């Protein structure tokens, strides 16, 4: 059972949260002029680096708490639909027009997952080693920033993109 899930982007950037320091930042996953401001996720067997605390972690561990909550809601809704369909089909044979009894399957009310917001609240930095993966970090950040792909560190003022 494949559960499709799309996450909102901001200028092609996806919000991420470090599993070590729990700070949030954004990584560009799409060209900004792509019309679709949504991202369907593919899990890669990679290690990435937190731009803020510089610690490495596997590529599938950078979910924000809000994204995990959203994933749970999407999964619950999809499983509930699937289950309802399965039970309805299972009992369909019992519901003969003049049969002795009827079985009706009530569908549990599952809250429709609310899609996530993607506010513009960070500044952009472009690590020169991986220019195809620019980042966005909190406006107030003053310490070194590590490249998400390879972990090389730069003073924030050196790689900060003005504008
Ligand atoms: Zn971190
Ligand atoms: Zn790099």
C-alpha cells in the first residue's frame, strides 16, 4: 500500500529538522521556477549534515515534528479508507436483498489531514561545494554553517546570499 504525500515548498525549499539539535532549516529540493510548489518524497540511502550543529544523520531522519504529525494523519486516513473498503467487500455477500440480516460498515471519522504552512522566515546560504543544494537557515544564526551534502563548514557571512 503506497501512501502518496506531498509537502509544501517555499521557492523550492523543503523544511527540515535536525535529529540532534532539533533546529529547523530548509534545503532546496526543486528549481524555484518549477510551477509545482510541492514535493513528493523519495527516500535515499544517504547521509546529510546539519547546517547548524554540523552533525551527520541518515537522509530519512530530517523530518520536522509537524511533518511527522502530517505523515501520521495521512497514513491514518489512508489505512482507515483501505480498511473500510476491505470490510465492506467482505460483508457484501451477506447483504442479500431478502437475507436474514444486514451488515453495514460505518466508516470511522478520520480528520482530513491539514496541509502544512511554509512561511518565509529564513535567510539563504549557498555552500560553494554543493551549489545545487542551497540552504535556508534562521535569520539570527551567526555561527558556522555546514553544507547539507558533505558537511564542509563556512562562516555564515561568507556564503550568505544577499537579497
Ligand atoms: Zn543540528
Ligand atoms: Zn558540500
